[in-house]
């Protein structure tokens, strides 16, 4: 079958990567792209990569127009903006993969604390399926709405969750030291991401305040069965794309590096997009792919995990298509391998 697909908020980097994947998906027809602009820009004027590839204009369409044109919508809107329109899309019978943060957290009070606003669809937060298939696959296939994970939580959670589930590391006192390329800040111009500001510079940001921290803690709490506490520090690296997460945890029991690596290999042996490696992964190894590369080391009294993803693909748009494939019963790797 052919699924008619729309993208809300089609001007950004995640939308660009989504379109690159969807145009080669054999079961998809891209039928709608939205923008808040009233001047109907052609797709090729926003993303020149699609000149003579996809002949569509970006339209300021509402729910009724999308319902006429789409079976499934990918939401690439900012937080709060997504949750204000998604209920209408669901009521109109569409399936939605939301790439914003609006439905990732399951506690409305935590959302209000970190995002500074009351959630406009708070009750639905508690039941929305979290779309990290390798850890939370159950429920995705039957879901009408899937919350696509954040990029940092993807890299951290995939590396640590199996170790927590098997009681090999403690859930408290985890340190997640992460580095991201500049595209993670989005396409909207900001002083800190202008070329003269970030080129040949390396800086931490959002120390203790980054909104991915409660999402990371929520995921790790689910897998440990105990309250997880994480000190998460993101850094901006002068490269276009990629995330490297180095995480430090205290072992719960005496466990060797070989045993830790074997557990990760066993956990992910049938997962097409997670590659457990004995060497040290780098962002270049996963750039442009939907892979997450992971390894683990014992260093003195700590367990150290290292994971790499492409923040725009496995950290956003590739994961969204992975979820879409599960929701529609397509092979999970369709258009991604």
C-alpha cells in the first residue's frame, strides 16, 4: 500500500533529512508540507536538494486540509506548537510521529518544570508511546501517536539501559558527557551558532538546565526500576552533524569489561541499527546513517560507555521513519539501509 505522508514544519534540518529518506521509501507518497509562511514557497527554494525531485509547495495548511491529503503526519514543529494541533490530527484519523518534545515525558508536572508552560494536551502525555524501538518497541506497531526521542537521550539510553536492566551499574551518580554538531541547534540563526562564533571553538552549554536531562532520567529509571540520577552536560563541537556520548557509571557488582561488552552484544544482536564494537566509535563512522555505535570500558572504579549517532538521522528523522515502518507493518529497515 502507499501511505500519503505530510510534514508539519518542513523548513528545518530534520524535515530535510526526513524528505531525503521518504522520497526513496517504496510505500510512501509525500503529499503535504506545511509552513507558517503565507507566500507558499516551493520546496526547492527552501531545500535546493529537491530541485526536480519533488514538486511541492509549502503551505500554511490547517488540520482539515492535512486530513484530506495525508494518512500520516510527521511533526517537526517546536514544543508546545505540536501539542496544540496534534489532538485535532488524531481526531481526524491520522497517525502522527511527533519529533518535538511535547509527548516524550510522561509527567505533565515535569514538562511544566522544564519547558516553562502548562502542557496543552496533558492527559495524552501519560499514555503516548515513546518511540525508541530498541528499548520501547512494545506498543509502537499499534500506536496512533508516537513520541520520537531526543537525540542525546537516544545515544545515552541505548548505551546504558541494558547495563541498568541487568543490575551491572548503579542508577545514581551517572555522568553523561556529550558532544554535538552544530545542526543540533536547528536552522534558525542564533548568535552562538554563527560560523565566526562556533568555528574553531568548543564549549559546554545548558549545564544543568538542558531539557533532555529529564528525558534521559525517565528512560533510565524505567530500565533500572529505581530512580536514576544523571548529570548531563552537552557541548557544541564545530562540525555539521553527529553526537558522541561518553557516560560514566559506578558498577553495582564486580564485572569485567569482557562481560559488559558481551551483554551489550547479546542485547543488540538482532537490532539492525545498533552496532556494538570492540574498538572506539567515532561520529564519522555513523554520519549519514541510522546506526548507533556503542562500546564499553572498565576504567579504575568506573564503567565507561561510548556511543555515537548522527543527530539528524538516528537522533531524529531516521528514528521517525523507523517508527513509521513499525506503525504500518513495513520492514523496520525500509528506506534506512
